C-alpha cells in the first residue's frame, strides 16, 4: 500500500485474546471458513488494499454474526476511538427513528415548527413546507452553493443560519448532500427529548451494543453536530451495522423498529443514474444505497459501515484515503464473490499464512537515515518562528541513545516533546491545528499521536506524526540552512490543500 505496509492481519479463530475480550464484548468470533469465507480470500483483500489504498487504519468483517477477520495498522489499535466524519449521520438518523418510535416527533413534522424563534421574518413557501423526512433524505430543496456557504464555526446560532438559507426547490424534489440538514435533525432530537443525540442514544443504542465512551463534538450551542463529530471504535461500527442487518434486533430485543430500518436503508430519493457509481444508487435516511444490493454509512477519507444483507455480512473500515471508491471496489471484487452459503473445509495452511502476516500491520514509518553529518551541528539549537496562524513558536531537535531523535515543538505556548521512532511508531500527545482536533470551533485540543522520523537528506529531518484517533497523519519537514530552519508540513488527506505554507525560523 502507498503509505502503509501490510505486515499483519489479526484473524480471530475460536479463542479470544485477553485484549480482545476487554475491548470488544459485543460480537462473537469465528474462523472465516466456519462462516463460509476462505482465509485466502481475506488475505487477498488485504494484499490488494496494501497496494492500492493509502492509508488503511482498520478493518473488520462480520459474517453470520461472527467476527471472522479484524486488523489495525499500527499505531491504530482496537481500543482506540476513531473519528467517523459523515458516518456519524447514520447514528443521528437512528436517534430520529427512536424518537419517532417513542412518539416524540414524526417524519412529517414541519422543520419551522421546532424553531419559531429562528425563523426568517418572511419565510418562503418552500421553507414553510420542509419536513423532517426532507432533512433525512437530503432533499431540503437547497442549492449546493448555498449548502457550501454554511459555516459550523459561525458565532450565529446554527439553526438560525440554516433557516436563513434560500430554498430554491420544493423540498423532496432535489437531492443535495447537506451536513447542515443533519445538524438540524440533531437539534430537533434535542428539542423533543431534552438530551443531546449523544446522551439520548447512550441507553438506547450505545450501551446495549457495548459501545463504551463514545465522543461526539458539539456546536457552540451545545448541540451534537449530528452530521459529523462522533468517535467510536472499529468494533462499535461493526456492531452498529450488525444491528441494522438484524432489522434492529439485538440479542433477542428489538432496539430499533424493523420498519425504521427498512425505510432508512431503502431508496428514498434519487441521486444520480450512473449504474457503475456507488454514489448514484439512491439515498435513504442518512444511508447510501450501494451497487450489488448493499447499503452503507460512510464518512470522509474512508470511514465505512457496509451492510450486505444477501451475504449476511458487515464490513467496518476506517482509513485515511483520497479515493473512497477504491476501498469499496476492493470489498466488491475480493470479498463479495468469496462468501459461500455453507461452511468451508478447515484450511490450516491459509490460517498460518494469515498468522504470519500478523507480525506487524503498520502504517509505513518514515523512510530515511538515522543521522547525517549535519545532524550534530543542528541538534540542540532552538529555532524561533514569527507569529503565524498555526501558533508554531519554536522547534528544536534533541539527540538520544543510538541517534534517537526527539522533536521539541513549542505550539501555542506549550512545549511538546515528540519522540520519533526509527522505523517504528512512538506514542505521545500533541495539539496541532483544527483539522486534527476535536472541536468545530476555537483552538485544537491535545490528543494522542504516534511519531516516526528519519533524515531524508543531509540537511533535512522528516517527522511523520499520526493522529491515530483520526484519519490524519502529517509530515513535518525541517530543512536546516545556517541559522535558518525552513519548516514545511503536509497531510495525507484534507478537505482543502494538503500542503501548508512554509514557515521560516531563526536561531541566534
């Protein structure tokens, strides 16, 4: 894989490790062959992903209610939550379904009826007719350019900002992907229940499914963002998909009405006509229809909950890729054809090959040299930067045993000591930029990282820093020239440019 090297696939056969028992009580484990899929097919899937996807973070496959394969690319790990981005939408829709079942709201409620204090002075006919079902099906009637203007960082109440957007089309007739609409669903659930979507779902969904300590970002008004911002573990994603696969039933109890599952995952609106595109198969209530009769929730950079009803299977995937379609194509091409109706014969050789691959699934560490002739000259020197938007104030390198390097970065008044592993990942903490933070507004927050580093030229040290509860890694490039330090940073993925403007620091 570009940016990741396949070294391991963790495949649980009949026995659970102590770690798996602790972190994942919700789903049973089995061998692939027992559930009608070959270990070799799963290995082929990961080999293809290794070559074609940059960068996989985790993978879990559930068949007939049993986890048959699971793996994490270090520094990603089973116990860590992962930012879901728009996969969060499917959870918000689930909260709506539950609130409807409890009689607190209905699909045909008018959106304006919930926010009279935020309504425009003279709302148009289209806004007046917008219903909850239009929010759910992304058919609010807005033009795409109006949706793109919506700002979650605005100091204005977001519900008021939404209702102020022109509604050019009759609601229910025009599909436009609209994260602000999902926020409105979250706000409505909070209005009718008195709880954020996070707290409302906690006893109704998260706790029954064994989803521990979910995190959901909120707006400045204290409302769960709805359309993004939820962070849970890979197995939690798989359990959520399994709940939908089982028509809302979990361990003999109907947590979610089966009728809601059918409606939410059916084609509620058309979104295109290309038979070869997984974005043109129709849209449900915050779920995408897929080719091959499947459906999914998904999020930016490759966060997936793929439900395969005909195959009685679920795939949970987290990644940091620019090509989400490539990930789905690998599932369609490598896994779907391999799923058989009946158990397969035991295959000890294939299982051993998977176990050999288990040695160390990892995002590729930074490549380069341990040291250079210039290293001793710049080590220990502190380079200070003029004021900048990223709040980067100073940087220096410290040397340890066996040429180990620690990058010391002063950011927003805090000194962070980032130990950079040589050919491996070393864990630490860092607050750097909003895009890797957990706030929709304001300053980024400190969060877990892992780092690896190497000299990529005689005068340049590169530190690769993975924010392993998100899809992001960033490469810091430090080029030394006399009393100057030229600092560049580039992300693996981004909603805009992946490269940041260069900063130039100086030492006395």
